[in-house]
């Protein structure tokens, strides 16, 4: 509905100069200025200031950006996704979320549901956790590259884990995921600064498995479920994450947002189809329609009168007429002497 975009209309208008943030594959955000050429609802068309972006900066359809505007002395930021490229410098961006006071986060985040396995580390040192993560990450890379299971097993046999991991499996975990961290809803709580081993199953083509280690930043108060159990929203920053896996996370975030935008577009099409405005007739059309209605009523009345009279005195058919004439002739002959 149009009112859903009132916040965007208040702060974005054609001709405005705004700032965009483009995520870098190696971490960090590249920032540049642009000018809005068109704006409507949650969609805006932007021309970036640079003729050519630096070699390490890529932006294409499906990429998630941040859009920042200055209101007085404060900067407010909203997330957006690139839906089209109309040239080397012109981007079409669809916004999502609310404008919030500039929070200099390094990466973008979005809500989703994924299969996650986790293990809360209690005793191992950070160095030991990092070494075990390196082994798991290398094993996953070898599997993805098509190495034989025997070769992988022989390679991994050289490393003895510092701690046996007891995975807890969440088949459809509710989480907020970004390239810099994760907020995971878990049935167990954790302490700030505690380390958590994680496996994230990304439903991509082909499916990918991301190994990461998070460090707990905060834990929200427990949420009581219908069955009386508790769930804890545990916010973590990624302490150990391979940059190739970070790119996979960016790809997953983009696919989730694109799917969400498609649902919104489908719903708009349905609403437009059902909200077709009524046809307004001119005065002449109304008069013509009334005359045709009157003519139809007269015709129905005349037909009804005819059927009633027909049922009371139906016309004689030819056989009946011949029969009556023969009877009259016979009676006339019988009366003659």
C-alpha cells in the first residue's frame, strides 16, 4: 500500500544527493555519492558520482547496498537491493527496512530460517578453536572441489582436534544473518565473549556448508515458548570466517531479499487485479441503457399477454377445421326430406 512508503517519500526526492555503501568481498564498505534521478514508493533511480568504480568494487543486480541521507546533523541509513543497471553509472534500487540513525556496521543483515549446527566452547583456548576451524574449513573445501573421500580422510588424519565437538542441530533456526555476524535463536544460553562453533547450511545451487566461529556479544532475555521451554537470541560476531564463505553469505542474503521482493510484487499484482475501479457511465450511456431496459420490459409484457390469451382460446388447427365442416355437412343432409 502507498502508506507503507511514506517514510521513504519524506526523506528521498529527485535531485537529492545521497551516500551509498557497497560491500567489498574482502571486508569493509566502499562509500560513494550519488544523485536521485527518480523516486517513487520504495523504488529509486540513482546516478553515482564516479565515472568508473575502483577495480576492487563490484555492483550488480542482486547486490545489497546501504543508502544514507543527512537530516540536520545526523545521518540515517536504510538498506536497499540493486534491481537493475541502466548504464555504467545508473542504478535502480529497491529499499527495504526503516531508516535508522547511522550505525557504522561493516555488513548488512537480514532475517531468515536456515539449518544450523552449533557447539558452545567451554574450555578450549582461542588458538585451539582457530586451529580446529581451519581443519574443518579445509575439509569442506576439499569436498567441494571433488577430492576422493580416501584422500580427504588421509589429509585430515594428520590433525587431531583439540576438543571433541558435540553438535546441536537446529533444522530450521530463526536467525538474523550478515557478513559480520549472526543473531541465532537457540534453546541454550551463552555468556558474553564465549566462543561458538557453527555450521551454516546455505540452500544454494549447489548447496553449501559454511564453517564459522562466533564470539558472543550479547544475549537477550529468554523467550517463553508455548510448551514452556525457553529460547535465547544470542548475538555473535564472526571471529573466524573464510572470505569465500563470507561471499556465500552475501549471496544468500541477496537471494532471500530477491525472493521477498518477488512476493511483494506478486501481491501488488493481485491487489491491482482485485481493486479494478468501477466503470463510470456518461449521461448519454445511462439514457440509452434505460431505454433498452424499458423496451425489454414492454416486449416481455406483450409476450406474456399473448401466451395468456393463447392458453384461453388456442387457434384451431387444420384437422379440427375439416372435422367440424364434415359434421355440419352431415347434419345438413340428414335434415333434408
